[in-house]
């Protein structure tokens, strides 16, 4: 069925390309009709985690931290995107008291690295967003703001919530609205005065209905949901995805399971149930990588509304630098026999699951 879906997606893409292409007619052999189209390229990264071995691997001889080795192979993909979005599944601290699982707090240099590769939006609504309580939320948002990285899903105060609960941005005249929710915060109480977008269907419907569709061309919903390590979406995810679609979400991106789950896309909508891990220290089968979702948003004056072209890019984490390796790099990269075996296994598992 996956292969049938892939063929369907390919045919849809071909039709989409054809609909935005014109050829001269016999009656006007020297004059081609002038049609215009814009393509906005979105990139979505999965869970950006920071277990302590990752923090130690980034430590420099001078006592600072450098994540450029971790991000070097995906940097071109992110920089070339019109909008790059990822799930920041750690808090940021300036205290130097770093920690990994179960309560994450990472160096500010991680945000420097995000800015350096061109991350535009950090999704904050996840189960680790309150790991360092109110101070962690404040520091994370402050450091993102200092580097001009937009954020949503968690808010330091009511003014932040009013500005960013429905995050709006525009690229080449295409107007986007993005919302972000999490199933919970690992039992940690949301600090007083802070706000975390929890998955509450009443709230989600209210938020989506507040978006005036004549002022927005594309609605993106990013959901932290599902069951950890399950490679298939569950009934609750399917139920929520159906609700999001009914209420106007065009692109739905999932995170949290730490493994890749199926995706479903055509020329009119996109749904990724789980992108898996962008980078982490998890090493068991299926957890040692994820996918970067590339979504091309096409506006063409010969077609009403937007059209979408979708490509999942599997990425695998190569230690000891925790380099995020796409297949285009990994197939030619020198690595140990053990790493090559694990890399190949991950790529094969992921491509079989997705039918790519």
C-alpha cells in the first residue's frame, strides 16, 4: 500500500507541475501565455535533544561548546529553506548547570548553532518544556529572542502568548499561521504566570477557528503526541489529525515518539505523524535518527489555492560528534564497519516504513 501511495504522490506532483506550466498554442506560436508561480520551501526537523554525552561531545578545549560538527551536514538544507522549523526538546540555561534525561537543560551555544544553520522557528510545546521550571522557560525564550528565532507553544507571560500563540509569518506573499501543542509536561506543574499549549480539543478548535482564512493561506499544526517508540500512529493521533484537518489545518507535523511514523500527503494536504529524532543519544534500533520533512508550498495563478509537494529526507546520527547525516552524505562518508551497518539498517528500516 505504501508503494501505491508513493506512486499516487508522484503522479500528483507531476500533475501539479503540469498545472503551473504553459506551452504556446498553434494560433500564437511565438507568444507563451504569461503565468506566474511561487514555491516556498519549508523544512521541518524532528526532536532536537541534548543528552549529556552530546553536551560533552560539543565541549571545546577553551571550555565553551561548539555544535557545528553536529549540524554541518544538514546546514545547507536548512539555510536554503525559506522557513526552517524544528522541535526544541530541551530548555536552555545560562547557569552552566547542564543536565540530560530526565530534565534537560543545555548550553546557549545550542541556540547559536540553530541560528547559524538558519532555523527560523523553534517549537517549544513538548513534555520537557518545564524541566527547569519558570527560569528555564524564561531563559529559553530570552536566548531565542536574542538570536531572532521565532517560537511558539510555550510562553513566558501573557504578552508573549498574545504575540505568539498563533505564530504568523509570510514568505513571498504566502501567509502562514502556525500552532503548537503538547500532550503534557511529564507531570511537572506549569509555573505560575507561564503558559504551555496542552492538547485540549476545545482550545485547539477555538484557536483554529480564530484564524481568519481570508488573512492566511496556509495553516500549520505541530503536535507533540503519540506513544514513545511506537512506529505506527495510534487511534488518538488519527482522531486528532482528522479534527485538525476539519478545522482547517493544511500541514500537520508530529513529534514525541522518537521514532519515525508514517506520513500521508497529496497536493492538497500534508500529515507526518512523527519525524523521529533529529539528534539525540538514543541508540536503539529505530531511535538513532529521524526524517527531515521538506514541503514545497506552491502558489500558481492557474490553480485556486495552494498545492504541496512533499519529500521526507531520512537522517541518521553518527557518533562521536553526533553528526546528523542525510543519505546524500552518509552513502559516501567514511565510517567504521559498525557505524556503516547501523546507518544502513536505519535507512532501510525508514525507507521501508515510508515506502520511499
